[in-house]
C-alpha cells in the first residue's frame, strides 16, 4: 500500500507495525483522507499474521495530533454528518482492531487527537505531552468518544474540567490520572513504545487478543458480567495449544514456542 498522509513501517523480527501520522505542518490534523489511510493501514496490519502489535504515533515532535482538521470541518452541515456517518465511518477502526495497539504521544494530543490516542489500548507519552479536549473553545464538543472514554480514564471531575474549560493535562498529570501507562523523554519515547510492542508481540497472539477483549469488557459491562466473561475466556484458553505449550515450557524450564493455535 502507498499512503500520502501517513507513513507505515514494519519490524518483522519484532512483529511490530508502526503507523505515523504525517502532516507535521498541520500538527497532524486528522483530515478525512488521513483517517481513511489510518483505517486502511489497520486493516492491513490486523490481517498480517506476523504482526502482534501496532504502534500509532505522530511526526514532527510537536504533536501526536492537534485534533480533527478544523479547516475541513468548518463547512460541514448536520445533514452531511448524518449521511456520511461522520467519525464512526473511519475513526472507530483502530478501536475495533483486535490486535493490541499503543499510542506514542509526543507533544499535543488535542480533541480528536486525544480521542484517537484513547482508542488505542495503551498510551505512552513523552515528557512534553499535553492531552486536552478543547472543542468547547470552538463551541463544539468531543465527537469521537472523548466525553465517554476520557471520563472512564480520569473520572468525572477531571473530564468535566478538561471538556468544559479546555484545560490540558501534562504528561505527569496524565500518568497520575491513569490516562497514560508510562512516560519517557521525548527522544526515547519511540524506543519505549517499540520495546513494549515487541514484548507484546512475543506472546501468544491468541492469548493477547483474549486479554484485550477481557480488559475492554470491563468498560462495557457490570462487574459480575465482566467477571463471567473473563471466566468463560479463561476456561476457553485451555483449548489453545499455546496455553498447553506455555504451561509445559514452564514445567520443563525452557522457553515457550508459540504456534498461535
Ligand atoms: C486544522 C490545524 C489544527 C487542526 C493545528 N493546525 N491544529 N489545522 N485543524 N486541528 C494548523 C494551524 O492552523 C497552523 O496552520 C499549523 O497547524 C500550525 O499550528 P500552530 O497553531 O501555529 O502551532 P502551535 O503553536 O505549535 O500550536 C499547536 C496547537 C494549535 C496547540 C495544536 O494549533 C491548536 O490549538 N490547534 C487546534 C486544537 C483544537 O482545537 N483541536 C480540536 C479540534 S476539534 P498554518 O496554515 O497557519 O501554518 C476536534 C473534534 C474531534 O478535534 C471530533 C471527532 C472528529
């Protein structure tokens, strides 16, 4: 595939694919065409058996993404949004990806940029990262899940503060609030993200997919329903050759060899 607004890279040995948003002059503003390319790349990598993890990042050092492309959005109408199913059509693809995803955020992750990062399974951030939902300053509101995912991550009071005042969280605040899993100096962030991706990709891919489904279920159900989902998934894991291999390898004191079966 060739792309104009993103770059992709595959580290075959590590099993990690990287998608880089590539409009640094526009702070990687998320135009419709760019989101189509992100969607297409996720399709490719999700279906590539050699890929165990996808890292999403932004080029230029100043922004992961400054949000949806305001210049492109300005003339939109309600009818057009409704007809084209604006946002859902191509933005949700990364949230629906069955393989683990990591957002590596350097600089600003604002509006749709913050929402895109939150669609990933793990967010890691550079020490210069800033997370915000400043749509209120445009008399808009988050439209790609921001009010919902952010509230689940940071709680109601902080989510309200961010969405009503437009206040940004810095990297330390994002780490403390649970929005971000790890932080690193900006020039070390990609190494960290790729190392985490490599670690994830080195596990049984079927087991990783089951973990992802189970953790995500925590956001969708009651505790008892979620525990029941986990129990069924745990029981089913014993049908995997990989689980038998993992336990045998431990008992025989040798490295496990995964066959993703
Ligand atoms: C279109 C954008 C943009 C955006 C930046 N640019 N963000 N263009 N849409 N979201 C463009 C600027 O217009 C400018 O273009 C160039 O990128 C550099 O921007 P600067 O402001 O000069 O850069 P900087 O001083 O580094 O500030 C970066 C920034 C700021 C903090 C990210 O640009 C900013 O506040 N951007 C808007 C943030 C925002 O409101 N996001 C929410 C959007 S609504 P020129 O041509 O002048 O060089 C949204 C809704 C999502 O995301 C709902 C789901 C779809």
